[in-house]
C-alpha cells in the first residue's frame, strides 16, 4: 500500500507536462475514450437509474480512467501516476468508516448501499459566510439543537473586529481561530459539546492558516474533520499536500473534497459520473481520507439541481456505494435561496437521488449557490434531516418518478431562481427562532411533498 511520501515522491518524479496539455491531451481524450468503451450513457428521463450492472461498469470505468490519467500536481507540473493494481489495493484496504465526535456525541460514519433502509448520517450546516458572530452563533446553536444531528459544518467569518478577512493575512488566522471557538461554544450552548465539526477550517483559505489554527488549544480535536480539496479537474497543489502531511502526523480525520464541473473538462453527465467515482479513488490514494465531501456543480448554472447533474449524482453514487468503501457526504448547491418553495423542491430532488442510490450522508443543501452571506438557516438543516429519513424508506424506482415530478416544479426556473431571504430576514436574531411566514411555508411545502409520495411522517 502506498504511503503519502510515495505519493509526494511521484509528484516530484512523475511525467512532466504543462497544465494545458494535461487538460486537452490527457484528461479530455482519455475520458471520452473511457465513456465510450464502457458504454456509459446519460438517461435524462431516468434521474435515478436502478441498473446494478451499469453501476459496477461505471466503477470499472472510473478505475480505468484514473490509471490512465493520474493526478496533476500544479507545483511541479508532473503527473502522479497509479497503476490499476495500486488503485484496487487501496479500495481493498480502505477502512470503510470514520470515527467522529466525543463522548455521547461520538459516532461511526459508515457506509450504505442502493435501496438501503439504513438512515444516513446527518451532517448539517455549511461554510457559507456569516457577517457577524451573533448570526454564526445562532446558526450553529440551531444545528446542535436538532436531536438527530451527527456532525456539523460551521460558518466562515468575513471579518474580525470589522477588519476584512484576506487569504494568508493575519486577519485570516485570527478569524479562523475565532470561528472554531464560536463553533465550540455554540455547540455547548445547544447541549451537544461532543458533536464533530467536519468542515475544518471553513474560514481558512491558506494552508498555513489551516495548520496554525488547528492547534488543540484553540478547540480543535482529532475527532473533528478537515476538508482538503482537489482542484478541477484531477489536480492538487502543495498547499493541499501540506495539509494532508500535517493531518496524517496528527491523526486527524481527513475529508477529501472534490467538485467536478459538468460542462467543463468533464463534458456532460456521463463524463461527470465517471470523474465523480474516480475522485473517491483519489481520496483513498492521495488524501488517505477518512471520508469524502463531494459536490458536482453545473458549469453554466452554478448549482447541483439540474437534470443532468442529478443523473450523474445517482449513477456515480451507486457505483461508489457498491464498490468503494469510502464514507461520502454528498452536497448540493441549490439555485434558489432560503424561504422559497423552489429551494425545497430542489433539495428534495437531490436528497432522493443520493439517498436511494446509497449515499451514506447528504449535507444540508446550500441555498443561493452558497454565494450570498447569511443566506442559510437551521430550517434547511431540519428539512435535510427529515428528507434523508424519508428517502431511506423509498427505493430507486420510486424516487425516480418523484424526482421527475419535482423537476416539473422548478426546472424552468433555474436560469432565474428566487433569491429568498437572509437569516436576519426570516429568523429572530434574539430568540434564534424562525418567523411565522417561514414556518407556514415549510408546513405547506411539506404537505405538498407528502402528496407526491414522500413519506415525511
């Protein structure tokens, strides 16, 4: 089994190539060849396919693709290559679980399979920017107050004492440390001090900030989780590799983060599905990950709720859940903002696709493409939990029909989605409670979803 120094050595000694040639002469033509060779075909009318043989073929395509393409290191302009045997060995020896949290809030984040009745791990919250410590505290306390929650993602701060946060600057270090302390205190206030924070460190953009702010005296524990990202597509840099090296020495849970872009180098839905599954293999081989955070995004629309993305999520999730023992958190960027019907339609569709396809976890779908500060509330987390439980009671064929009906309700509006509300517009900042209008909307949409056959009860 390759260790991380072996991977790093290949970043120093692998075939040298400029990045444009890697994109245009290696990645794209190899992906097209593999998609054709394995007969991977997008089915727009079947958002949740249920062909196990096709799912296994997609996994084989992903392993084949990675063995031919490798991972490009931007700092050395070299390709980190892996043989097919090395890929299969990493799959065989993967632990298949992530132990997270402390005390009574500790848990085992494990695996699920397609049509599994096991309730997914509930990972809630987001790294969406909070413009004040008060809003951030309210959000995290609201997440911790949901009894089903297994882990949380905490907000990032855009300022520290009014000073804008800049990547690699002292303000970023101050804000990163402060954000962790806010998160810990908010979870204590909710009575869930042991809940793991699994998006460390959201406020930190620079690798040096992540490493410096991860000292235990600032409130971070090895039972939390750190996100270490790849770059689109199939690329990594020394910043990410430095984080991995540090976390492996410290024994922290590494979350391999990946976000293939449909409509970019991945091409369409079929190519995006292959690359999605391949990223899970990268998470095992390069990141030595304890878990993965994965979120395919549409190049043009910037969201994860389009018909082609939903199919790619379903297909790749089935390939992964049947063949790769990596606990994966599937995340969606939604077009519509909070406090809108469309947000709930999009989120229901995504969660149905992922959960019935075997997703071990679905993070709270992010409103407004995660681009609007303060545009998230605990209500979306509550909905994500209820939908995940409901989806676990359905099979893929049932989900596919419902998703088509949900698409009818929002697909034509993706170009111009409703912006929705910010936290301070639909929640009481003092009490941390939702307004009556939002509660009424939630209840009405919930009743509508039940009428579509979603067992939200």
